[in-house]
C-alpha cells in the first residue's frame, strides 16, 4: 500500500487544495469591484483605489509568465539547495514569488 504525504499549507486561506482529482487547485486572492485590481493574498482595502469594502474573493488559477529568477546555492533549514526562486506575473494580474519545482 502506497503511503500518501499529507500536504500542510504554509498559511490557511492562501490556497485551495482540492480533495478530488476532478478539481483544480487555486490561489485565494481578491478583486476590487470598483477598479478591477486583483491582489494576492487577499486584502480588505484596494491598494490601487484605496477604497474599503470593494474587495471580493477571487480564485486565481496560477497561470502566468516567468518574470525573473535566481538559482540559490544556500538554503534555510528545512529547504534543499540548490533551489530556483522566481517572480511570476500571473495572468489575472498579481505578481508572486515562488519556488520553481518539477523541472
């Protein structure tokens, strides 16, 4: 019997991790009802138009383009070296930092 690893989120409320293979994971962000800005992580106040109560939860599928990256030769405890760290411009608008894996 194959043992499956339990995935533990970095922080609650940032990601949706599906329980079924029919569903897709996504990032949990926010979109301003007034100006349309999409943020990740979600925020209660729009950083563009500075209005309160305009942010709605948005599901960000995580597809985008690599902006810049670095190959890091030293690692913090609990991480492996070398690692590839990158900024990614997501199709929905936000720019995120991520570890690049699975290459």
